[in-house]
C-alpha cells in the first residue's frame, strides 16, 4: 500500500521541525556552557601590565647575556643598547604597575611611590627590579590614605623603562600621571 501524500508531507515537516529544534537546542547549550566557563576563569592581568620578565623578554637573548658580562665596557654598552630598545617599545605608552609600597614621597605637590627591590633571572642573568609611580595631583586624597606596605595598582604613562648597573644590574619601571585603581 502506498502512503498518502498528506502522510509523507507531515513526516517531512515533523522531521524538519525536529532537526531545527535540535539545532537551536545545541546552540543554546553551547552558549550556556561558554558563559559558565567565562565565570570560572580567573581575571586576566591588564593588557598594559608592565611585568618585568615580559619586558626583559622583548630584548634579544644575546643582549641580556652581554649585560651580565664581566667586562665593564661590554656591560655598559649592552645596557645602553637595552635601554634604547626598551624606551622605543614602552616610553610614552599606557602602562600599569602593581607592587607593595616601600617608600612614599611628596614632590612638587604630588605623591611618588616606590617599590621594594624584586629580583628576576632572565637568560641566566639576575636583574633587580625597581618600580616607581608618580601619581597625578588629582590622586592626592587617595594617596594620603596609602601607607608603606600597602599593595597598589596604578595606570599611567610609561616614562621610565631603563637599565643601569650603578650598584647591581637593574631594570627600572616607572609611570607618570598615574591614577590608582
């Protein structure tokens, strides 16, 4: 016996409806799972966070090794080249620093914050890290509440990314016109 034309059209329509519902259900399930994953992920660092290891990794590895050289002349030359390269990459760009306050100084009506020394090792060379934040004068009320030992995060204009070896090989990271977060 042949199926009636109405019966086959109904079957096709119900199969198409079931297929569309299944497709929409899968999309909805994917969206729900994706949204759930977003809530579980830890907060990422700001894209402009000046992480010292990442900053130093922008330098060629052989240049980093030369900065740790025994010859003072080779070391000074490598440090000057590194400072120039870092300045070209970071100076006058937005930057964020996060550190524990070691020293707080008022200068020309604004608050300047400095970190304790941290040390990192890159390419077998140990480098001391110093942070400095020169707050915008509009932040003075918030700065008055800060104490040595407080942890801060501030965003401003990167003005000081340079290397030197006055006492030990070090990287100085500084931001100006900074706002506290």
